[in-house]
């Protein structure tokens, strides 16, 4: 007589919260790259102590071909790289039969390298004075960053469907990981504030003799150098006050402080990545059977699913638009609104608090109204946010308005799309008898990266520096153009999502599981 297998442990909210901490880790690393890569490696400072372009001297700034920049080439090649690695990792995970499960072993193995390569992106290209070598280094490091993200996130996202074994757990896990995603991304925006802790004393030591020579105190000198939010002092004016040599020393201090802050944040992220990898024993909760379908056959099956394709069309648009916003957020706030980079975290906190306050509302509304209606509402709300960014003027008030408005779609689109993928994945498993949830989420991850890559390409192309009155600069109109593009594409995404048939999917799942309406 065959020995009965032990019953699987119930999946509780505690388990789901442990799982959600992993999202905090990878969203923090992703937020570091999305928010600070282009900001630090391109552009020029507009104001004293501006972090924009603090690493720009180390890599090529001029377009390589027409208006195509180094980062544009990197992201384009990176997506071709992902087109191969995403399905391969998904299939590897779906077909795995390790003692620790199909998903957790991948997360455990890659967590530390993932965090280390994030730090390396901001450090290694600054160690040489050879621009060509530095361009090569940053290219290789970003390819590794996206590969390591795939190796962690693809198995991690597959667990959303597997731990979300009921509709209630599915909505809950989507809510929890949305909370930790926002927490991670928000923490990434704190990097200048953390860097200021390390650099403040050193910069003050350089400025005190200048203040004494001018017969003013430090507060008065900083006002001379920075001005106010409404009337900022141009960087060239500040440079003439303190001198080019002092500016160079301050830039070096800023560079080192930002790198140290990124290192600390990446270490925190690494801990987050390891929490579910070490804290969840996958086999105790999930009765998973390895898939036997080869990688690209599995990918083809996934995209043959008509409802999944309709979802992905809108999802690519969403990630394109929101990544444009995230990539340009620091520039929108510091350039268009005249807000100091050390104050941007305050706006992120406001955006986060509003979003988190709405999580319970979204969690309760989704089962009643359906996910589709709320997601379409989220698209339209984001369009309004991007339109306000295009129209914004100088002053903190604009930042508060836009941050507050952004909290609404962040809550909706942070929670519900993952649950939609889990729905489609569950229906596929019930119909075919084969669990390929890893491939479904890998396809979604690929859509995310395609949207992000396209946005990076468009952003760096639209905001490329050009000569104005004999000075290389990026004009305000270029940033406003980015906001217009995001507005239009987000509206397209809303209309595309009308094609997704949520009611049909849920009806089929209930029918196949023998559940009543």
C-alpha cells in the first residue's frame, strides 16, 4: 500500500507577508536603477548640490547614431537578450524538480549577486578614465543586472499564482506585494537624503572658509548658492561664487556619498530578497509537478492564449508609460518644478501614503466590481497625472498635487494586474492539467521589460542634450514632451484593456472547479 503524502500546510497571511518581502528587495534594486541611473550618468547640474549628471564624465554623452544614446543602445540590446533569457529561465523553473521546490532555489542562489551587480553599475564605470572601457563596463553590468532580475523575479512571480491558491489569497498576495513594491521603490528615492548624511559635514568644511571670507553665516551662503524653490540660483552663478576647484571637490564628495548610499540600500534589498528564499519551505505549501513542455513551445502556448495576449498588450503600454514617469520623476521635480533633489523623498512619501491608504479600498472593491473596471480607471487616472506633469509650473505645490494624484493609480495598478495573470494561469492549468505559471509570469516580465526598455529609449532620445546659446543642455520643453508621450500611451492602454474578458475567465474557472456563481 502506497504511503500517503503529508497534507500541505495552509497558506496563511503570515506566509504571504514573508513572500511579499522579496518584492520589497527587488523593487528597491529596480528602483535604484530606474530612478538614478539616467539621472546620475547623464545631464548637467542646474543648481548647486544637484545630483543630476554627477557621474556623467565617466561615460559617453553624445549620441552614438542620430539621436540614439548609449543607454538607448543598451536597453535595445538588453531586450533582445531578455527575449531569450526570460523564457529559458521560466521553462527552467517550470521544469525544475529540486529538493527545495521549483522556485525558491533560484531566488536563494541569485539574491546576493543581484544586489552586488546593482552596486557595481554605479561604481565600476567610475574607476577608470577610459570612456570606451567605461561604456563597455556599464553595458555588461546592465546585461547582468537584467539577467539576475529575471532569475529572481520569474520564479518569484510564479509563486503568486501558486501561493494565491484561492481568489481571496490571490487578491491578498497581490495587495501585500504591491505594498512592499511601493515601499522598496520609495526607499530608492531616499538615496540623496541618505547621501546627504555622509556628505554634509565634508561639504560644510569646504564652504565655511568661503562664508567667513564673505562675512556671512552658512545659512546666508547657502541661500546665495541655492536660492529658493521659486527663485533658484543657476548652477553657473553658484560656481562663480565658490570657484571651479571647490565645485570639483564637492562633486567628488557627492559621487562618493551617492555610491555609499546605493551600497547601503542594495544591502537592505539583499536582506529583503533572502527573507522568502530562506523563510518559506516551498514543498510544505505547494504540490507542484514539473512541466515537460520545452521552453519556446511553452512560450508559444502562452501567447496562443487570446485573453493573455489582450492583457499583455495593455500591460506593455502601462509599463512604458509608468517607467517614463519614474525615469523622469527626479528631473520633472528638480527641473520643471524647481524642487531640490533632497526634498523629492517628501513627495514620494506623500504618494506612497495616499496609495497605501487606498489599498484596503482596492482590496474590497476588486471582488465586487471586478478587476477590469478598476484597472481601466487606473489607466485614466495615470493619464491625468502625466497631463498635470506636462502642465506643471514652478513650486512645491505642483509636486504635492502630482504626487497626491499619482497615489490613486499606483494603488490600483500596483495590485490588480498580477491577479489577472494568476487568473489566466490558473485557467490554463485547469484546462491543460499542466502548471506553467512560471512561463505566464515570465511573459508578463518580458512585457514589463519591453515597456521599460522602450521608455528608456524614448526618454534618453527625447531628452538628449543639445547646444542652446553655445551651452549644452536639456530644455524644459523636452521633459514636457516626455509627459505628453506618457499621457497619450496611457490612454491607449486604457482602451486596449477593454478587450480583456475577465467575466469569461472567472466563469470558466468556477465551472472547471465545480464552484457556484
